[in-house]
C-alpha cells in the first residue's frame, strides 16, 4: 500500500547541503534532495589568507536552476560561521556561488558553485478521512460492520486509545468487510474497498468522501464473481495516474497475478501478469521502490529467501531487480513506506518467532541497507496502520494491542539508536 507524507517546513536542524573549499577546484560530490524541507544550509571551508568578506549568490528555478546567478549577494564576514541558510519552494532547484574577497580588495581566483539542491515536496497524508492533514486509522466493528475512524490529529496529543474514534455508517449492513483503503478514483479523497458475499461474491469499491457523521456517498462494483482461490494482496498506484489500483492473484498452484487499474471513471481494465507459483513465491510489500511515481511489487522466493522487485508500469511489468535475501524463513514481509525520509519506499520485516523488526532502506534496490530496530513486538500485537502521523517525511507504525485496547505508535527516526521513538 502506498504511504504518503504531510508537507511541513523544517524550523530547526537545517541540513548541511555540501562542503566546499574556496581554494580548491573540487565541487560538491552529489545532488542533494531535500524531501519535505524548505530550508537548507550551505557551508564551506575558510579561504587561506586574510579575507574581508564572502559574497554568496543564489539562483533558483522551477524544475532546474537557471545558469545566471542573482545580482545581489548575501555577505558574510570572517569569524562568522562560513555558511548561509537559504530557502526554497517545493519543486525548486537552487545553486549557490561563493566568492571570496581579500582585505586588499582582491577577488579569489576560484569561486565555487554548489551542486544542485532539490526541494522535493512530500505527498499528502494517505487515508486522511477527516481532512486534518494527518493519516487516520480505520478499524471495523465486528458487531455491526461499521468502520471506526481513529483520527490522526487526535493521536498527535498522545490519545492512543481505541475509544477515540468516529463511527462511519454502513447503513446497518453487517456482511461487508473492509479489504483495503486507498484513493481509487484519483480525487484526492480516501475510499474503502469492501468485500461482501451477499451480492454475487463481488468486491465492491466505495467511493467515499468523509464528512463527520455522514453515510457512504457512492458505491461502484469493481470485480464480480470472486472465487475462494482469489485474494487481494495490495492497493497502490501502479500506473502513476493518481488513482490506486488493485493487485490480486489466484491462491493456487498457478498464482496468476492481476492488476485492476482504476481511474476517475472507475475500472479502466484488468491486466494479467506473468504467473507466480504460489508454492514458490510469497508477496512481501508494495511501494514505489525506484521513486519513479509508480508503485512496485516485492516478492520473495521461499526456498532461497531471495527477493525480487517488479518495477511496474501500465499495462505490464517494466523489468525486475534481484534485491536482498533473508535465508531465515521466520522473516515475514510486513509493510512498505518511506521510513528514512529518502525519496523511495523501504521495506519492513517481522520475525514471527522472535518479534524482531528489520528495516530495509531501499536506496540501493540490489543491496538494501539492513537496520534491525531496537525493540521486539509481542506476538499478540498487530500492525494496524502505516502512515505519516507527524509530518517529518517518515512513515510511522501504529501497533494495536487489542486485549488492552491500546495503540502504540513508533515514530520512525533512523538517527536514534532504536530507529524509532515510541509513544
């Protein structure tokens, strides 16, 4: 399932975009992508000799920075920290040029230009049913089939109890089961995907815009005559049109994989992919691992632990990449999300015996960076939701202890020893 972030400006701990020396020809080594940030700090080494001032010129543009720099520079003096903090808008690319002026009026022979700094806007919060800018959590009441909304905004105040919720009416129908949530018509509002056996065993898509206390607004049939051997395994945008699609396969020896593509007018068509033998491959997670705007699919070969990423497009698979391997079959794919505030999605694993949680940071698809999180979860805990609850660019985890009626939130942060901060 795709997971998005909440946009916000960073008011502290600015990123050092690059380090350069004014007496060397070496420029910054790589582009810097500032995901979800609107300010950055550019730092450099002090020039040799007696310096009167540094003039810093900036140029920014939508998409890519122009060649010519601004005519009016910032000026800093020796003794100050040799850096400047500058702002940008989402979608901008900026470059800086630093010129050193000596006390006797000479200009440095070498003036250095930074590598491009890209300000990348995070996506909006997924499953924000109440419109407060935070991902919400949906659970279903087994007594009456209604959907229970736990507001992400309320969770910000530390109220992590299951009773903090709003009931969404399903018109008293108890035969409906929530399969997934997503934006299936691309209108920016989250929807429910339901399953019911009372209507010819069909999967029904509910196009639903949340208004407190209202009922479901519209229902559209997505799939008819779903057999017992078929299962929905993920919901993500596999063709990049802004509407979430439905990944499903037959739960038999053939393990045939399908994607039902969705759009503004409903179902756009169902495409059959190359078969995956059910006995050989397990589904791991779905997310945009290569950061190309379309979701991808990770599978794992049971016998070897080798994972394979399908890089998706419409109507077929673009290519596949052999990724990492986990030889111990106790590891189970848990979810995908942007856990380290990079550009692509990462993968989270759970050890079904020890309760350990392992993160794969997928910046390198072929060789993921493994990070064992510093905590274990009891077998009685279930992952209720993955979403960006605090707008820091990282997907957070919400665990449910159903027996105690309590939620525990892990706010992901790879910079701390445990890899997360628990609420």
